[in-house]
């Protein structure tokens, strides 16, 4: 019995130590459990915030991708604009050269046209003068013919210049006439 009692006392002592350890553990574990609960609550709250921000983040990421795409398009448009500007300058210079050549050609054609107009005017004047001279010559010939035929009838020669006289044409004898 003593033995059993000693054992019981030893068991009680062990049991009381165990109870003390359990209380100690409980005292230590309860704050840890509460801290874990608080951390889980905080984690849930943070996850809720992340979930709330996720659509905005996705929107920002999409906007960022769109901005990057727009930047690429802008750079492409700038390069195209530079190319167009260079080409426009080249074409403009070519057109200016062409225009200058056309101006020179026009001036040359105008000079030629003026020269032609002068020549035509000169030819028209010469033609008019020739017509007048021809008309005058016809009149002189007619007058000379009339005066020479009338002076031949009146006087054989009156001392006038014989080179200006027109003599009547000699008549051929009739062919049917027999001599």
C-alpha cells in the first residue's frame, strides 16, 4: 500500500507537473493561436484588398500594353512622316527644277514666237510692197504701151528713150495666103 501510495504520490506529482506543463503550454499556445487568428484575418483582409485591386491592376496592365502599342504606332507614324517629308522635299526639288526648265523653255518659245511674228510682219510688208510694185509696173506698162502705140502712130521717134518703148508685135502673114 505504501508502495502504491508512493506510486500514487509520484503519479500525483507527475500529474501535477504535467498539469503545470499543460497550463504553461496553454498560456503559451493561446496567444500564439490568437496571433495566428489575427494574422489569418489580416491575410484575408489583404487578399480581399488584392482581389479588389486586381481588376484595376489588370486594367493598368492592359492600359500599359495599349500605351506600348500606341508608342510603337507613334514611332511608326513618325518614321512614315519623316519618309514622306523627305520624299516631299525630293519631289518638290524635282518639280522646282522641272518648273525652271519649263520657264526657260517658255521664254525661248516666246522669243522664237516674237521672231516669227517679226518675220511674218516683214514678209507681209514685203508682199504688200511687191503687190504695189507689180500694180505700179502694170500701170506703167499699160501707160507705156498706150503711149508707145499712140506715139508710133504719130511720130516714128521723138527722141525719147527707145529702151522704154514697146513696139507692136510683127504680124505673121496669114498662112492661107499665097504669094
